């Protein structure tokens, strides 16, 4: 089990006083302190770990966020920023003596500038909400996590989220122009803006992916792009994971960059087909979803070239969509994949490590060997084009032994990712899940440098406590 720090007795003893102080700063409906109403905030997408917070605040403005942070700093109260709570790494897991700073009510589109191709939104706007706001004018926001219907842009910034189409368009950091943030002292800062590059230090690069350790994000300015003329997807099914992995490496090595290149293995294929009825090949051990975009001639050319590459690996089947409807059907199962796995296992851990694509065949083989060794099934669903793995380890949370094995299995997978030249996380963040594995990737002096940056922004370590850094070093 992941160890959490003990709560501060002096904060728990002053709970009523702290709640009263926060209540004086906020509208009546912006504070939750009753035990039953705190239950929805006790966990996030990593639901194996739960802890009700001291209280929950629900501001609507940056000024209210500043007031909350200023009060918590003055009173030594720890703060956990939270968006939609879709974090799969425990990034929004609270502590008993921490106040959850919920940003879900900050959900306004503030400005859309089609001439300069950017939009400014509050942190609680959903990922898909940005695209929906600009789609009528022929624009879209590129990063598209599988949770895009629910996940919020502030959380995307904190975790540097990606999605299926990040192979071509990049992750959040590649589509970000500016931030409005609040420090633990309650100071409001504007970083970047509606332009491509800001002078001086790369504060935007530092804050993106910092997991709520340094500041609280309240507004975000993102790039919006012209929607492509069209897009089509294809399915390629193979007799083994290793062959599918080798095909992925060959596609990338060819110089072709599809919009998306997704991998699913046999357990994932069967679960998703039963869930979505997308027409997936049930006789395959592994399947690739490959999407290209552009004008009709460009689509035809790219799909023909990719089909030639796939043919070298003797696929069981190749299916190229002939319409937008067929492409939507292909994606239907993939977008619902994580939910579909819930139909075949009571619980699962969704891992998130990144590797060089050339090592895919080896890593997939070794994950299967680990699966056999631990006696736990694993379904592989991931962004194969950029090597961002999402093995889903199936276990029973009601069986402590099963849970412990799943945790160790996950740690072994992430350690393997680092061993082959990858890293601990691609888009989910470190959170509490990978916190104690940080020394696997970083040397002691590198962790010390990161801790010094944390201390410069947050001297008392009140922001998102017990995340990212191993507890012994925090």
C-alpha cells in the first residue's frame, strides 16, 4: 500500500476554526465541510486509495482562489487542487488535514480569437468543451485524452496530458500559450499570453506538468487549430503482440507520422468489442488503429503506404474505413476502452510509462512474462506511436494479496520502462502512484534540484502535499 504522511494534530484540532475562516471568505455554497458531502472528494481516478479531506472549497473566480490560498498559507493548512478528479495517478488524493481546492465551477470560456488562433478559458472547462466552443468556425483543440468528456484543462496542464492524437499534434505543452496562476501566498501571476513565445525564462515550460506542486492554475490560453479537411482510420490485426509492436516501429521509422497510432491486445479487443460492438477482429492477438488526415488524395496515399508496411508483417486482417461513419465505429471501442475493461475485472490499475518505439516488441514480451509470473491478467491499450504505454493490470481490490501483487507488478513495468530508455510517465503524471519510484529515474542530485524549485515556490510545502517526491525526501 502507498504510505501517506500522518496528519498534523494541530490542524485537526483547529478544524472548526479553519472551516469558519474559509466560510467567511466565500459564498455560502462554496464550502463543503459535512462528512457525508466530503465523500465524493476522498479519491480520484486512482480509486484504490481514499481519504476524506478536512474541507472542500469551490471558488468561481481567480480572486477567490487567491483568498483561499492566502488564508491556508497564513494558517499552515495544506491544499490539494482538484479539477474533475479524473487523475489516474492519485494526483488529487487529499489528506485528512488538507483543504481540497475544487476548480470545477470555474468553467467559463473567456475569449476566442480566431484571427490569432487561440482561446482563453477558465481551468474548469472540460477538454472537449474547448473544441465544442470553436467547432462551428472550423477549429478544434488538439490534445484529446480518453477522459476528454470529463477532464478539465487545468488538470491537463498540471499533468501535461496527451491523448490519441498527440502523435501528430503533441501533448498539452505543445498547445499551450499562457496561464493565469496563483501562488501559495495568494499572488496572481500571468505567464505567457496570446503569442507563441515569451521572453526570458521558460516559466510556462516549468509550470506545465508540475502537478500542482508550484502554483494553482486558474486560466489557460491554448492554441486552436483549423480542423483538417477529413480523416480516415484503419485496423490492422496481427497474430502476436510482438509482431504488432514491430509493425509500429516500422511505420514510425518510415517517416510517416499518422494522426494517431493506437495498440490493443487480445483481452482489450474482446472487452471493447463486447462493450462497443465496433467490429473488431476477435481472432487477433493484437490490433492497431491507425488514423491519417488531409484531403482525400492525401488520405488515400498515406493509407496505401501504411497498408504496404503492415503487409510486410503478415497481418490477419486489414480494414480501411471508407467513410466518416466507419472511422467513428473504429474509434468507438478505443474511446470506451477503460470502461470496457471494468466489465471483465472488478478492478484494474492503469499504468503510464513511455518507451522508445524500437523497444516495443521486447517490452510487450516482458510484460506478458511478468503477467504469467504474478498470476494477474493484463490488457494493453496505449498510444503506440509515441511509445506511451497503458497496461491495465486486473486485480481484486477486496483481496489484499491481489492488490499488493498488482502494485508490485505496476512498479516492475515502470522500472522496465526506465531500463529500456523511457520514463515513468507519459501523460498521467507521478502523483502518489509513482512517487516512490522517482529514484528509479532520477539521481539524488536531480531530485534535490527539483525539491529546491518546489521550495522556491512553496517554502512550507503546502501545495498538493505528498505527491511526486518520495516521502523520505519531502
